[in-house]
């Protein structure tokens, strides 16, 4: 690969963890750098590959240094290169929100008020009225003439998050920038980026870009200083026969009646077993309609958390091997009956039936109690007054004892089970499962509920009850799985 340290750069923290797991699988010596503020010595001495994310490398406060202070790297690899390149471009850009930085926003507007008015008095008035759809550009001559004043204004906020990580990259070359203004945001970006600011990249002996798609090959030459030959002759696996196919359908070109709302509504209600649906929308306003249809809305703050939830719910390992699961999204969980029920986005058209068990990635959540064509109601096991008792079995060492799940105690946050036969001694680690007994509408056998915690003999001297700590996580039910036996014959 070459001499000197090797740096593997991913687009984000989530993919860093993914690459870390793959490296461990293949026994590759490596270190991971996420939020740490010091470079590992094993990376600097070329003993191990360092895996990190693009925002850690490409910013004005980079731990790897900038300009002449950049650390030396023998090889740098950009995984999902087109996304990493977007991070590089953004590192040279300042975005000022009117809502968050009102004074800074107004200072820049006031500085160029005369120049903007000359462009269009009406548009300038719209800007002042916070019309987000209006866009104006500061004339390049006005920007050049007043760059010192701009620099003075920006320097007052150089420690704020909107400027802090770009300041050292732009402060000496502001004349090479252009300023866009809308009613709610100002964006200051360069005509072309100066990657020499990131010496570890430009001075690296080997620069490797990995990507399935590239949006702008010319940028590799003009922006990243790659040779024309390197771009014309990429490294290709000639033995690869198939690399995936995609089909794009534009509904409104098929039929004028297929507008966005109709397509989204039908898509959200369509039967889709064995796969999920992801929609990418241009803005929050577009996303709101999906939310009203029961969709989970993600952003930069929660997307990786949601992906992890989906992975966990699709990798349930506590179920018997002859069970199938269907992943559902929780559409409704009302505050007035928070512990009693939820509504999920699967119904009879997805072959959901009353009595089916519902789980999360840890254990049982409840039982399907009502089914419509496109949704179902799930009665939770955390209800204090459940309409039905769930037959259960307690695996207590070598002993199996049967009972009925009666209710949930809010005070103790435990389930209460009435045993149908006695337990002499409660073993540590005794576990509770559904028994599958009880006729039609029962939960199938072997669904994990939780761990037995305390055995109590009631005042009559014969009845024994058991408290159980639930395995399922009820605080954040975004996704659940509906369980059914493969052959459909429940025990």
C-alpha cells in the first residue's frame, strides 16, 4: 500500500462502526477514531490502520491539522467517496440561520442593503419579510469591496458553531467566495475549494477513492488535483459480472392522476412482506405528509438510532426456529392509554390475525386484539386491567411450571403471574415464556417474556404468584414484530 500511516475515511460515524466490524471479522489491525481528541500512537507509527469519519478529518479545527501543520499520511482511502467529497465542500461553507443568529444575519443584510436594493427592491423587501423562497446573490464587486467589513462581522462569531469549523479555512481568502441570501438563511461558499488546506490528503503518496457512483468526475481533477489518467483509468474488478440494477419510475409520466399525495398514500398502505420502503424527500415540508400517514421521519440526529432499531427488530434470536416475523411500525400510542395498547401499520391485507403475539428485539410486547384492513390494535402486557389472561410457563431449572399472566403493576414495574402449581424454590435466572395453551386466540408457545424475580405465597396459603421483570423495552416502541408459526399450526 505504501509507506507511512494509513487512514480509512468513512462518510459518517455509523459507517465507521460498520467498517470496524468488518475489519475485526478479517483480522485487520486497526484503530477507531470517533470523538477522541488525540491520534492513536499505533496509527502514527504505521502499526495499525486508522478508521474515522470525514467530518473528523475535513474541518478547520481538524485533529489532523490543516495547511503546513497537517500530519503526514502515506495512504488515505475515502469510502463512499462522493459523500466524503460533499463533506469536503461543506467544510469551506458557512451557513447562517436567521432564527439562530438573528443579529449576525441582520448585520450582513444591512451591510449590502444598497447593493441588494439595486438588484430588486421587491425581492429585497421579501427578504426583510423572511420569505424563504426568495433568493438573492451579493454582487461580486460589492463582496470584494466590502470583504474587510464582512471579515470583521464574521470574526465576532468565529467561536460559534456556524463559523468555528470553517473560519481557519476561509479567513484569508474571503474574496474568492460568493454570498447567497434567502429570507431565513445566508450561505457563504467558495467558487472553488482549496484542498491544499488539508495537507494530509493532498500530500499523501496514495489517494484512493471508493464509490459505486460518482456525480462529478471533473471535480477529481479540478478540486482534488487528480491526474486525468487516474480518472480515465479507475481500478475495476474485471471478474465482477453483476453489480446491481435499478429501475426508476416517474408516476406522473405514466398517468397524470398519480400525484404525490396519491402515490404516498397508496405506497404507505401497500402490502409489503419481506422488505421495507424508504422515501427520500427534499425538505421537511414534504416529509410531514409521510408522518401523517404513519411514516417514521429521520434526520441527522436520529437516523442511525432508527437504523439500529430496525436491525435489532429484524435479527430477533430468542424465538423458536419455526416462527416467522413481520416488522411493523407503531402508528399510534396515545398518552391516555400508554400502557394499554398501540396501533401498528399491518392489517388483514398483511395476513395479520387476532391473537398473534407481538414482540420487540428483546421480548414479548403484547397480543393483537383487533384487526382492520390496513392496521391492527395490540393489547400490551403492561396493561393494569387486561381483557384476557395470557397462558405462560416458567422454566425454573429443570422444572416447568404453568401459570397465567394476570396484569402489570405500575408501582413495581413488574408483571404478576398466578401459578397453577407450586414452586418449591425459585432458581436464579428462571425465565418466563408463553405456553401456547388456551385454545383459539392464544399466543404461540415459546415467546420470551422476561425473568422471574420474586415468588409470593398468598394469604390463603395455597395460591402462589410470581413477579416478572419484562425483557421488552416499552419506553420507545417505534418498531415491533408480529409473530406466527411457519406452518400456521400453533401448539
